[in-house]
C-alpha cells in the first residue's frame, strides 16, 4: 500500500473541528483507494493562540522542520500533503509535496502577511473551492491546482435527518472564539432577539476559558468539542444555520448544514460562492440579523433544495471521486 504523509500542526490533530475531521475522512477514503495516510505532526506545541506576537504558527512551523522530517524519513514517505503554509519548505526535501490549505493569506485573517512569503514558493496545491483555485493563480501564479471538497458524512446526514425534530426558533452557529469568526455578532443577535434559542458550537475545549470574557445572554447555549455525530444531531434540531465569518477556505459546517436541509444565512464574500442553493441567503453585518429572522420565519422546516444540492456537490462520495483521480496521477510520479 502506497504511503502518503499528512502534515498538520499538533493543535489541528488535537481539536474536534475542520482539520481533524478532514484528516480522518481523508484517511478513510484513501484506505478504500489503496493508499495509507500517515499522520505527521510536530511534538512541540508552539501556542494555541496564533495571534500572540512571537507565537505565530508559521514561526513555530519553521522550528519544527527537523521533527517533521525525521517522522517522514522514518516512514519512508515520498509523497506529502501539508495543510499549513509554514511547511512549504518540505518541497526542498520531497519533490512530491502538495499544499492543502486550511488557511489562506487573505487580509481578513490574522497573520496573513506572514503567510504570503510561503505561498510565493508553492508550486502544487489541492483546494476545496474554485474561488481558492482562482486566487492561487491570480495572486501567486500557482496553476497546478486540483479542486476537491471536504465531503460530509452521508451516513450521518441520513441517520440524523428528521424534519419533525426541528425547533422553529433555534439558530445554530459553529466556529471559534476568534475575531474573524465574529462570535460577538452572534451574542449581540441573541441579546436583541430574546425569543430565539441560539446555540454556539466551538471545536476546542480551550474556548471554554476564552468565552468567559463575554457576557453570555440567557438564550445562548455554548457547546464545546462535539463529536461529528453530536454535531449532526444538533444541526438537525436547528431551523437556521448562520455563518458570519469574514473569510473561509471552505466552511465545512455550511456544507453540512445544507446537507441537513437547514435554512442557511452566510456572508456575501465570494469565498462562499460555492454555498449556492435556493435557501442559502447571503448578507453582511448590516442585514444579517434581519436575514436570520426572515429565515427562521420561513414556513418550511427544512429545505430539500439545499439538501439535494449538498449531496450533489459536497458528499464523501464526491470527495472520494476527486481523490481517486488525484492519487492516480500524483502517486504515479
């Protein structure tokens, strides 16, 4: 069985959110395709807070190269997928290295200026959206780019889907306590709309501490580090799924929300253009509260249009088809 290294930061492997979910899903799909995904990560934990000066993740990546390379060489790995720009220099040691970005040098993201030099030496990438493919070509001149979505679990989307379980006034938000995710907006919405039940789900236990700095309204329920099954179960109960982030490379919870037939409210930034269906409404800080309330007031409890769209575009089957083609070409080199 051919080995492929998946290089991610230690904290990405540790938390129950996007990167870890992607890693598990890729490993499962690759196994079906005859490819063994080997998880590679630094032993040193640089910081859980990438916005603290001196602890930016890219700096930590650079001082972890010896540890990462030792693991790769020990496993006799020749092909590597790395998910963060700080490990771009792997291409100096392994010619078959490809970037799969969970972040991107966009001005909306913290540390984007530090990411840019790394992206200038990327020569091959796999991205989740056509928007990112265009950006890599336009901004950094990277033309060797495949587009493969992070597929949601069809099994979970079938098991937990029940329109009768929808709570009409329940709003769901999934994210991190980071400025670009705008948790402050969600809390303010809850204050202004005491008739709504607002669930905020965070991928890591560490956010239990950071959320203490906020005055949490009585109608907000906080959840931390839920399993995928727990996310889908809670997702089913919500009428509206709302994302108010400034920027995303993919926004996995949005695709899961579509798959669960949620009425979706999303940002109007073009990085969300792939979230496009009859009941997916784009807005901004000026009208989000009104859009969320309008979505909650729609007569139908779920959207079969959103659900069908998601299954056609973002399922694990679509992801498997994408990696089958990608591995066939890449691993033959």
